[in-house]
C-alpha cells in the first residue's frame, strides 16, 4: 500500500498538517445565547460538556470564557456543521502543541556556552547573544523582573535555578488551601494547567522546560554549570506541555494565569517564553495572547523547526503558530516576537523556519547547553533554544530601564 493510501492518525487532516485532539471542540458562545439555541447546538453536534474555562483574565476583559466539549462525530465535519450556528462566535479544534527542541560556569569558561558570548567577551563569538558584554558592565538582571515560562514544568530546586524561581509569598505549600485567594490552590512556584494543580515539576518529563528556564535565568558567578542571560531574574512556571504535548485549552489557562498575576497582584511580568507550536489558526489562543499584550506582556515564540523532514520553511507562505500571530488589532501593538535559530557561525540552522515578514530575529539555537532535571545539564538544539535567549534579553533590558 502506498503512503498516500494509508489512513491518517486521529486528529490530523493531512500527513504534514497540524494535529488536534480527536472528539474535542472549543466553543466561544455569544453573550445573548438562549437556552433553546444552546440545546439545539448540543443536540446537532452530539456534544457533551467537558469543561467551561473562564479565567480571571477573561472576566477582567468581560469575556464569557471558552467551553471545551466532546463529540462522537469527526471534528472537521462537526465544525463545518456548527460554524454558522446563531449560538456561537466561533468553534475550533482543541489543537495540540509540542516543544521545538531536538537533543544534540564551567560551560562558559570552557567555550561550550557560545550563545552567551559577544564580540568583546573571552571566549568571544560575534554571533552569540552578547549577554557577556552587559555582564562585564555590571548589568546582570534583577529579581524584580519576572518571566513566565509557558512550557513543560521546571525543576524549581535545581542548584543552578532555585535562586531565581518564583515562590508565591501568599501561599503555604502543601496545605490544600488557596491561601492568597487567587483561585489557584498551592500555586507555590506557578501553575500546572495540564493537571490543574500546583505541581509544576515532573523529573521524568520536564527536561525541555527546565532547559528553557536555564537559558533565561540560570544563576551566574556561582561556580556551577551554566549561566543564563540573567544571573538575577524571577521565573514563574506555566506548565501545559506533557509527554504528548499540550492543548489549546491548557495553553490558554497557563497564559491567563500569568496575566492574572499581573492584573491582580501587580507582579512585574514583562514577557512569556513560548518554545512550542504546531496547531492551526487558533482564535481562542490568540485571545489569551492578546489579553497578555493588553497588560504589556510580550509573547516570545519559537519560529518552528521546519517540516516533517526537519527542513525549515518560509512562514510568510505557510504560517507557524503561535509565532505568526499579531496582537495589533486587540492591543494596539504587536506583542509577538518570532525567533529563528542560528549556529555559532551566524548561519541559519537548517531546521529553522524563516520569513522576512513573520520572523523577527535569529538567536543561538544549535548546541545550546543549559539546565535539565536532576540537577544536570545537557545540550539541545532547536528554535526552542533560541527563543529563551531573546526572552532573557528582554528581562535583562527591563532590569535597567
């Protein structure tokens, strides 16, 4: 049987297309919906309620929320049947997203941490992030600047990270009570939207999120392992990726958690790091990105690791989400920064997507050493690794401006 005749896996309409959760739909209802319209909609689609998501950030914006439903019918067929129903603003798949990495301050001094070098550092590399140069001038970051890592979880007690991981001052760990009244129980170091709890670290699966965090803010001048772009910063975990990726529904909750911290608690979150992608056009996710943008939170996103064969493509022609979103209509400016990967010679990595209009800049993304679980270190490559260099630079800039 030829490859073209083989059945596609559930949740994928073409072999190289974005994936979604089979049997799940996300629906934005209209504000003036009637009970009769709601009953008709559920009957037509054979729908069952899975979960209604109305985050504090949605309430702040006067939004009803997003409803996650189950259907026994094919997703695309159901969307076509329901998209013009008078009860809904839009209906979409529950897209699946995955991280954008592939496997591959002793590491700084021995030449391994090239992504932190600059023209005038020792060792030197003009294609590094130049982080070493502001360090030499006394700019090493500030713990008054906060970054949200929307990703897998983070080893919060990693020896090279623990000094820079957020601890919620209003929460008592492990008592099962929402001590600070923010709607999240035991959110001590962030929130796990994947499992709806405060456990942000799984040592078996959270290597990617821990690696990203280390590039942003592994402690410097401590004689250990690596140094992040910021020696001092505060990192908050917004976990939504697991072993099988993550979904739109969970990504929204992770992003809105950060927006809510800024709105209600005044936490100085300047940017979110998003080293993931892969879904189709996703208005529900764009809404969450826009809500963050309205609170002056930048959204730094991986440009993507190419096609099925790992060859980078032009996202001007084939958009890669969420890196290709634009928040100008909703927020008055575009908060999304799309990051490609370059190697130590300044060349675009072969796997990295590109685009004159849809990719903003390149950053070190090949053979990047950083923190991983169990107090260890590893070298990864990907636009996932390039992205936190840019997020880290934003935090470093914010620490002195």
